[in-house]
């Protein structure tokens, strides 16, 4: 019971830190892949990317310690999510009232 409760499989990272890390990771991943998103979408992509990146790290046998390693895992996971999203979404589809994604 001495272990700190983690959010979405990321022990040692609080919910607020996960949202901040996820927001930055989603935003940078969007810049890397050339996709623009709103703040909420960046956070959502980053949080999901954090979970995915943590799973990748666990499969590779890499232990995530500290905020920077969680950020790097979130960034890698977010980039993977955006590449998959880009591959599955038709290129000529536009967002609501915005430029093509």
C-alpha cells in the first residue's frame, strides 16, 4: 500500500502531470506529423500516447522513471497514434469548418 497510485498505467505520475505531459506530447507529435489539433485533442492524443508508449516500453523491457522518460514515451506513443490515424483517415476529408487535416 506504500506505492503511489498511477493514472493509466503510469505509476508516479499524477493526473495533472499526465494532462500536462499529454498536452505537450500531443502538440509536439502533431507538429512532427504535420497535423494540427485543438488543445483538448492534443491532450487526448497525448494521454492515449502515454499509455501506448508505456506499453511499448514495457514490451521492450525499458523502465520509465521520472517525468522526462514518461514524456518521451508519451511522445512516441502520440506519434504512432497520429500516423495510424493519418493512415486510416481519407486524405480528402476536412474537419468541421477547418483546413484539411
